[in-house]
C-alpha cells in the first residue's frame, strides 16, 4: 500500500479492531442495553468496510506485501459484525454475544495482515497496530458510551470510568509504539509521497513522529481531565467527560495519522 489512502486504511482498521475488542472483552454486555451494541457494532462495520476500501485504493501493483489478505480479512470482519447484529436483532442475544466475541480474534488477524504491509519487522509493526487499536478503540467506545448515558439515565458510572482508565493505559502503549517507530528522516520511497499528500511538513525529518508523540501527550492530558471530571457526582459530569472524549477523538486520530505516515514502505 502507499499514499494517504494506505495511511487511512491502517487507522480505520485499528479503530474497528479496538472498538470490537472493548465492546466484547469488557463487562458491557451485562451493563448496557442492546441498543449500545447496535450503535457500536454498526460503527465497527462501517470502519471495517472503510479500511478495506481505503486499502484497495492504496494498492501498489509493484509491491509484494499482504495488502490483498488485509482487504479480505477486513471484509470478513465487516461481514461477521453484520451477522451478529442480525442475530441480535432476532433476539438471540447469547448467540450474538458468542459471534461477537469471535470477531475479536478476527480483528487481531486483520491487524496482523496490515502489519505485513509495513516497512518494519512484522513483530514491531504488529505491536504498533495493536497499540493503535487500543488507543483509538478506547476513544471510540468511550465517546459512544458517553452519548449512551443520554438515553440510559440509570446507567452507573462504572462503564465510562473503566473506559477512561483504558484510555490512560493505552496512551502508554501508544507512546512506546511511536518511539519505537523512530524519529529519523523519511526515505525517498512512497512514505515521503504519503507524507507529502497528507501535509508538506510531514515529509521533514522526524516531524511526523514528533507530531504523533505530541498528540499522544495531549490525549493523555485529556484522559486525566476525563477522570477528574468523572469524580463529580452530578449527571453533568458524564456530559463533560463526553465533551473531553470529543477532544480525544481529534488528538488520538491525529496522532495515529501522523504515526502511520512513517509506517508504509
């Protein structure tokens, strides 16, 4: 893959995987109404399809990477998500939950396939994809969850408080992933082209990595504000925390876009 479409494919794939993981690997199933699963599941479906479409647009005929497999797995993730949404709509909640949990390893496989398109070792690239998935997934599910409190006034603080902790933890992993990606200059290949297409300044030596680490740090500060806000006892505290999650969406996705400019060969 190459160009801005390739960068976008990586970020969309990470967000879909992270959103699915936090949805099914946390106790949300016993805490929120089914409507939240419809909302988040539909979002994951769109993100997975977007990752497949962006990756297809970014295909480099001259490259021998595994972008084709990544596209196929992204479509499979979207299809599997659609299936559990339909099953849930048929009121087969237990079956839907089992199918939903099964999409998590499929999402990990998507990340591994995209890791093979990077310009680094597969192990390092896979770690960067996992860290990015946790980072953007925590922001996505936290934002959607904050909005869900508007429809379920009796929902306790525990779910959104847990997502705030998840965001704080993921910040550390994301910072490490960016640092391991390096701060050197771009080469003369397609990575420079991708950076130039997204922003001229991203082609300067190490600037994209510095932007990424700066946005990660800003997201960490926002996560601290979210935790501090949630210490309030009024219902408006959750609304304020949701507003901070909006800011985190901007900073986290900016960080990931900047980080992934250096990812592709």
